[in-house]
C-alpha cells in the first residue's frame, strides 16, 4: 500500500513536471516547425548540426567559421520565435543573433528587427540587445540593452519577435520586454517590407564585450548555440518574385493581429514595465548625447529616466549574488593571451 502510494505520488510528480515543461516550452499558442519545414542553411559549412528528429539545430563557432540559417521564405509581418540555449563559460566576443532582415534584397533601404546576445567573460552574464531599423535607417540605431533574470546557458528560453502593421513586440518567454508602436512620425523607420528570419553565431571580438576589450578565445571552442521550438507565422512571400507582392496578406495579417501574442493586455503591459525597471541597462530613448531630441517612438517615463545617465546607461546596475567560482576574475594569463584569429 505504502509502496503503491509512493509510486502514485511519484507518477503525479512526474506528470506535473512533464506538464509544466510542456507549458514552458510551448508558451504561446503556436505550432513549431522542423528545420526543413521552414529554414535553410545560410553559412558555416559543417557548423550547423541538426538533431536526428530535425527539430533542434546547433550553430557552432570555431576558429574557422561561425554559422547561420535563414527562413526559406520572406514574411510580410509575422511572429518569429525560437527557444535558444546559449554557450556557457568563457564567451566574450561572441555574438548570437536572432533577427529579421531584408538586407539581401534591399541593401540601401533595408528593414531589420534584432535580438542580439552578447557573450561575456567567465562569471559575467550574457547581455541582450534589441534594435529596430526601417528603410535603411542605419544611422539611427534604436538599441536597448538588458541583463537577463536567468542564466541563458543553463536551459533554453523562448525569444520572440512580433511584427505587425501597427506594432512590434519583443518577448522573452511570455514576458513582453519592448513594444514599438508605429506612428506617422516614425515614417520609413518602421519596418515595412517583407523580411526573412535569420539566426547566426559569429565573432564580434571588435565590439561585443566591453567595447572589444575581451575577444573570442578559441581555446574554448566550439561555442554552441542551440535553437529549438522553431516558429514562423505570418504571410509568406515567395523570395523568387522580383518585386515581392503583399496583396494576399490581408487574411494572414488579421490572424496575426488576433493571436494571443499580438494583444497587449494590461497584465502584460505591467509585466513589461517590471522587466524594464529591473533589467534594462541602456535605452536609446534616454541617450541625450546621441540624440538631442528623443526619437519619435520613445515614450519618456520620468521615473524611469531618473535612473539613467544622459548617456542612456543605467546609473546603478542591479547587483546580483555570484558564487565564488563564478566571481573568479580573469587571471593575468587570461588577460594577456591573444585571440587566435
Ligand atoms: C490556437 O490557434 C489556432 C489557430 O492557429 C486556433 O484555431 C485555436 O483556437 C487556438 N487555441 C487557443 C486555445 O487559443
Ligand atoms: C525609403 O527610402 C527611399 C530612399 O531613400 C525613399 O525614396 C522612400 O520614400 C522611403 N520610404 C519610406 C516609406 O519612407
């Protein structure tokens, strides 16, 4: 009897555990794709490795190459999402990017929406950057930076980009972390042309960590970023068409706007505000040195602005506890060794 109860309890715990895992993984009401159903290898011969079921992809960076993949179609508005697990330990200089762009088709007037993950020295956390470009607005970066409330190398978390005709939302798991609402004042800076989804890992030694002070150290290679729970939803555009037509996108746009991830409830807005209060470390909207007048899509919140220097950087970064092992500073040998290029 006791044995049966113990087993039953164990099973209940197991079911609860599996159930919870499923909810965390799916998050939104979306269908996930196998790699071959929506994506193609972009670069890095041999550095893109698929799982046997084709639903998880690893991108490797070693001294020879990074790696990347691209959606096989373009999308005119969409929801682009993946669970991503980042490389651990010493990752300075590494950039993992999950973004939409049409730079290949419109080199001078491209649109882009970015999640960029910036590696770090051992014991310091990865940082995340989001950015928005429209119609070639590369001289007007719209960066925001954040630290993460979790260790992104321990397990996969879902990162999502929603792009509709009226607004853009960046999500980490189910939490919206940034919203950009389209306004007339933004003009062409709001992305408006079909984009592809990209995922890449590459060497950003010149800038990614402390402005290029810490470079990629290939003695720790390969660095592996793992992508799963792949989602592409939106109006598909055949990339072969010389001038992409979006005439057929009305219905898909309607579906997208009605989806749970496109609706900003008061609860989600409050969660977004909490995230930004705690974890945002740089905002272009508070960077008065770069832009004397705030960009038109900025909504300045006085209580938030107080916490940032005029450079847009946070005055008092939140402190976090570190284990003794993690807080190990780079040794003199680490600091002096040169990257292998
Ligand atoms: C999930 O989305 C599908 C359409 O993509 C819809 O038919 C279904 O009702 C949705 N389920 C929930 C629980 O919202
Ligand atoms: C995009 O830029 C091009 C070239 O600068 C310009 O002709 C066009 O009007 C712009 N489009 C929008 C929507 O602003």
